[in-house]
C-alpha cells in the first residue's frame, strides 16, 4: 500500500497486513475459520490486489466464487463481484452482484 505495507492471504481464511518498516503482522479481517456464512467469512482466500486510489483491498475467495472488497483501516468486508457459492461464466454487462465467477484466484 501507500505506507509500504504488504498484504497476504492465508489458508486459514484470513488477511494479514505486514509492516515492512516495523516487521509487525496485524490481522485485517477473516476469523481464521473456514465457513460460508455472511460477507465477513471466508472459505478460501487466494489472491489479493490493492487499489491505491481508495485504499481498498480486493481478495479472491476461490471456493465461494467471489471477489471481496476489504477496507484495511476498518476491517469492513463486502462482496464486490460474484454470487456466493454460485459458479459460472455469465453476467457480461450485468451489475457486479449478478456476475458469476468460477474459482477466481490471482488478482492484479
């Protein structure tokens, strides 16, 4: 991010901020429990991308077929793209919540 932090996802379904300057690790979101209820839960975190214009992290939740948006300052999470638990290849030209993805992973 703009402060020199690195964000990583783990197989424990969490997102961590690593401070390059201090060496500290801070959990940003995710409870570390793999279940599928609600926006703040995760099944399989895989990829992460940072949007410098607004500071939002985009995280792929591969097994839920979603891209989630995370505010690292508040830990707030919302579904940004896809339909939870519904895979597919449809929705071109549709609203973001109508799009269906199949196992999204790497983000840039």
